[in-house]
C-alpha cells in the first residue's frame, strides 16, 4: 500500500513521528485508515453513489492523531478531469455503495474493482 518513500511528520497522542508514509500507515493509530486508503489510493477513479459522479483521487494525506484527508477532482468515467471543476479536499469515509472503478496508473480492468467494494469498511475484521 505504498504511496511513496517521502518522509512525513504526524503528531500522535504523546509524540511526533517522522517516517515514510507506509510506516506511519502501519502504526496502530492508523489501522482504521488502511481500508480508506485502499479506496482513495492516488489514481483511483471512484464512483460516488450519493452524488452520482466520478472522482479522480489526486492525493491521500495522513494527518495528526490518526486522521486523514483526500484530494479529488470530478472526472468522467475514463478518469479524465472535467475542465470546469477544481480539486477539492474532503474526509468522507466511503460507504458500501461507493466503488473503485480502476486506477489510471494501472491497466484498465475488464471487471471494475467494485466487485471488491469497501463493503467491510466499518467492520473490525
């Protein structure tokens, strides 16, 4: 689940940590974020069921105290950003209806990743 090896710094309960993205993502404080990151991996084209539109994930950022945010831009179903839209940042956890269609950095899949929806996001397993 690597984003890159760039060092990032986050503040935790009683300490500040500077480490690569993967190292911080694997800390206990961020375990709940791993499934969210699977949905919002940069390059993913996600179908937002509530708003009935596609978003291209531009960046996923780990924040202090085990939180996160994602930068997205509205796009068409091929992952092309819409010219009249701007990037936006949010912290909305995907639900069981939201789907990952494909990642623009990988080969387009014949079957969308929605077959492995984030259905289990709120489970503890």
